[in-house]
């Protein structure tokens, strides 16, 4: 079946400074040239800095499905809540900061629309390190991506990328349990274990600092390693939702 709608899930937690511009940028993306409509889903994960008040102001101006969690549970939990609301044929994850450019959606969905892929990741590192990205963050990504390739036989260059595009029937079939940033290794491991190849498309990237709101920490890297090891040996039947 030819996809007709791209569902964009934006998990949000304390992003008062960027939530307005990122929603405006996403809403401005023209998907008509690739034959898609857009469904925008925003999941506020218990923000306490005024983000949810801004979202309520924007709701009448920028049409989106709004899910408001009473307490902060984590990025993975927010994405899972968003997936429950998806009605489109394709789904992409969009962070609520300004590191990535939504105007690249058409390039990201193109391999799926052309029948060349079922899952597409936007790679920030096809050309090596990125200006402004701390060396430690770059090498942490290299290690996690390399471990993914070693364990699962993939050839990825950026496992931890935010821009992940799926055919909805694939991602909704997977049993996801991640609460925080372990969503990235969990969904990657399970997609690969279930036999779906991941196609990469180069994307642009403007990294932000911890002072600007970067939330991932070193212990999230340790959890990512644990996830990759755990799902490599987990029974295949445990990776999918029960009927």
C-alpha cells in the first residue's frame, strides 16, 4: 500500500526555549511533492518550565494531537505514548530542540516511498565528526554504533540518531519497553533482529550543549550497551507484541 500520511512524534520535556520554533518549522514542511500529508503528535512528558503552557497557546494555531503526561517518565515512554496515537502510514521521531532540520523529511521518506527500504535512519556522521560536537560524544556514538554492527551484522554509521523513519506496521509490531534514551538501541536491536534492514540517509546536524538543554548523560551510554547485549540474546518471540 502506498503511504499517504507521515506521522511526526515530538517528545517534549522542559523545552520552553525551542518548542515554538521547532513546531513552526515542522508545520512549515511541505510534503505534497512526495505525496504525503502530515500528522503531528506532541507528547509533553511532564514539563515544569512553562513548555506545556506554550503548547496550549500553539494548539489552536498549529494543528497537532496533544498528549500530556502528568509526570516525567522519559523520552522512551513519551515516544511509546505517541506511537499509540499514530494513525499515519509512516512515522518519524523529531526531538524538540533545533539540532535537526525538518526540511529533510522528504529525503528521509524517499527510500520508503520508492520501495527501497522499510526503515530509514538519518545519519549525522557519514562524513565523520561534526563541528561543535564534543569529542567524547562523538566517540561514544562510534562505540555504540560499532557494537550494534558487531552484534547485529548491520553497517550503520549513526545508531543514536533521532531521525528514525518506520513503516507504521513494523514499529507497532515491536514490543517496546524503553523509558529513557535506551529507546534508540532497543528499537534498533529489535528492528534488526526481526529481519528489517536499516537504510541511512545523510542529514545535517547543529549540536547543542548541555547548557543549552542537552539531557543525555554518560550512564545512558551504559544502559545502551546493556540493551544491545540483552536484545541480542533475547528470544525472538519476546521482541514482538503478543496478538
